[in-house]
C-alpha cells in the first residue's frame, strides 16, 4: 500500500442525546466522496475516538465501508494505551472493513517510555494487524514524541506503511523523509505547515481542514506538484487562518461548527467537550467565506 495525497480525519456526529447519528454519518460520507479526497480517516483524534465505545466504533467503520468505494482508502484510528488493546482494536477495525489502521503513540506512564518501548509496541501491533499500520505521532495531544530514530527503524517493517506526523517541527519531517526507505509514506497532520512539508518531500497530509475545505488542500498539493510555487504560497496564506481555527484554537468543536456552516451534519462534541459559541461561529463563517472565494467549492 502506498499512501499519497490528501485524507480527511473526519468527526463523528452525535445526536442531541449524545448517541451516534448514523444517518448524518451516511450523509457526510456521501458528500466527502463527491470530492477528490484520496480517503478518510475515521476514529482519529478529530473523530473523538477516546469517547467512542468499541461497539460504536465497529458500526462507524462498517457504515463508512458501505459508503467509501474501493478506490478510496478507509483508515481507522485504533490507538490504545496498551499493546494488547491496540491489537484487538486493529483486528476489529479490519474485520469491519478498514483498509489500514492509524495507531497513535501510547502516552500513559510516558516517563518510562524509550525508543525501544515504541519499537516493541508498534512492531507487535504490526505483526498482529490484518491490515497495514500507519504510525501516528501527535506530541501536542499525547505529551510524548516518537523518536525519529524509532520511526525510521519501524519504517522497514513489512506491515508499517507510513506515518502521520502532526507537529510543527519541520526538521522531524525532513529527517523522516531522508531516513525512511522508498515506499514508506510521510503524511503530515498540520495544514498551516502543509506547503513546507510538501516542499520537504512529504507524500501528503491527513488534515482536519480537508474535512471542511477539501478543494483548498487538494489544490495546494497539485500546485506544488506542478511547480507553481508562487500560487501555492498564496493559497497557503489563505489556508492558515481557517486551519488554525479548526485546529489549535477551537479544536473538534470548531471543526464540527465549520462543517455545519458547509451544510454537513456536525453536532456537538461529546462531554466533557463543549460546543463553540456564537462568536466562534462568526469567525469560522468569515474564514470559510474567504477561503471559498480563493478556491472553487464542489462539496
């Protein structure tokens, strides 16, 4: 499996009672499939995975498999705190129809973790997983960092096909691109650094922004591939404000509100997360309008 392009880590919709909104989920999936996205990530950080029960996760993946054609990748987040539970989650995701699993670093007892700890953990998961494994490093969320040397060592495993690196450290991205063997994909999770990452050799991105503005993310990558760097820089300038709003500023609640502005089913996040207020919605609407004016909207 080769991972190239733009993928959206999509939110999980809940109804007013906090239960899964599977009708809304189906509608959202169908709309995302009208775009040029290369695939979707379900049950990632933006999917509120830690707040979703195992049986709910199985249903979300199964419904997504029904709506996502074979030409697009369905990637499921399966990271857990123990190796044992991560393996179990990965097997369930594969059985439900996932093409690959995205496995974030465990983070409890982080003071005891070493590079060897991570290598043993991810190797055991990859050995047992029926589908390919994508490493997931998100230090701002987990408080731990997968050492680049450990990531490079894991990159030679036959069932580990890539990494999602969600931090702002461009030297980490550059080192991974240089150290990993051919066929191992480096994907980034930060839209504000997407252009720089692509110029360093990243293969694409798993970007929250791609859930609400897939056209802009796809166009940026196309401009870089075509060597139109002045145009790419201008588009990146338009991307950053909205990317920050649905990322570091308002997070999942902001992403869901932005989806509602676009006509998707967003809904509130699960408690203890809270929805954004009116002022945040106004900021999101304004930035969506500005970005839409810079890129054609097809979804």
